[in-house]
C-alpha cells in the first residue's frame, strides 16, 4: 500500500518554458526527517485519465533543516514523448493539490565515514548535469547549516545560461566562503555551458563543453578542477557525487576510473569507494 501525504503547491517559479522550480508543503505541516540526496515520489491527478493519481520520483532540492517545504527543480522533456506527471506539473498552479510519498533512496546520500569507520574528511565534488543539480542544492545548504568543514565543490553543466537554475544561490555561498574563511565554510561553484556558439549564450565567459570537461587535463597538466582546488585529484583526497543523464555519469567515470576510483555500486570487498551516482535516464 502506497503511503502518501496530501500536499499543496505553494510556489511556482518558471525559469523558462521547460524548466520550473516548485515548492510543495504537506497539508499537515509535517516535514519528516530525511537526508540530502534522497528523492520523493510526487503524485498528481491526471485530467486525461479521469483524475487518476499518476506518480513520478524527483530529487529533493531543499535541505533537511528546512521544515517549511520541499523544493524541486524539474525539466519538461517533451521528446520523444512528454512524461505524464511532469506535463501535469507544468500546467499546475499555486494552490493545486498533489500527493507526496516518503523521502527515500541512498544512492546519493552524503558519506560520513570511511570503510574502516573513521570520519570521511575527503573533499566533496558534486557534478550535476541539467536538473541533476537538485541533490547538490540540498547538499550545499545542509553542509553549511551543520557547519561542515569539508571542502565542497559544485560543478554544474547546462546547454544554456538560463538553465543554471541555482547560479545565484551557489555564487552567494561561494562569496560567503571567501568572506568567512575556508576554515569555517569551504565552498566553490563553477558552471559549464555546452553550446557556447548559440546566440543566447553570447555573454558566457566561463567553462565551455560538457561538465565533465572540468576533469580533463590540458596538455598533460592539471585539469580545471585541479587548478581550482590547487592540487591533483586522487581517490585518497576526493569523493565524487554525480547526478544527471547516464551520459554524464559515464563521462565523469571515464576520467575517474583510470585514476583508480570505484563507485558505491561496485565498491571493493573492504567496502571502500570514491564515487556515488544517480542517473535519471
């Protein structure tokens, strides 16, 4: 039996015709405990199916310390066929009723201890493609809220500059890191645009190409990511979290596997690993 809470959409921010930020609040006002990196199954009545509840899972962008609402950033992919739930959400308005399941999933939850039980102090690098940035919005705000001292780098890839949905938030978090000092809050954010030749992206001066290009070394030297952090990336000093289309996962692991990184899915016999990922296609 599916356990769901009746809930209300109380905020809609349409970033572009196919990209939206939604905030949803359970009608009973209760946000249960959950972990950054988890997802929720969202249900909405389908008018075309006699108001039958149809469901789909979405990564949670809000962080566990926020007890006011859940936040989601959702892309409306219409080819080859549009998703029924996502399509319904893009026609929804503030005040509309939906249902929410319980937060679940551990594929992308933050690793706190190493395989031997000691504290995991490795640098955290989050790689998000498109709306795969959602769990890392939660990561950043949660780690800041709890005063985590680990170095955190968020890398976001998108086709167009207006798809960098949380650029403002991440930029403010990096400014705060510079103001407070890295010994208190050590955060950096970089983005890459994969279609720099398009007119809409004409003002972009940052990294170009797919987001995994941050890991690509230039002429055998340090990669853009290594230049940013000031040292070589190794499986001893860094753990990666990756979310997006399968192509993004594969692209990142193409660089990491030769360096000895293994994923949580393929962890060693002793339980050790250096990458966690979740694919949505």
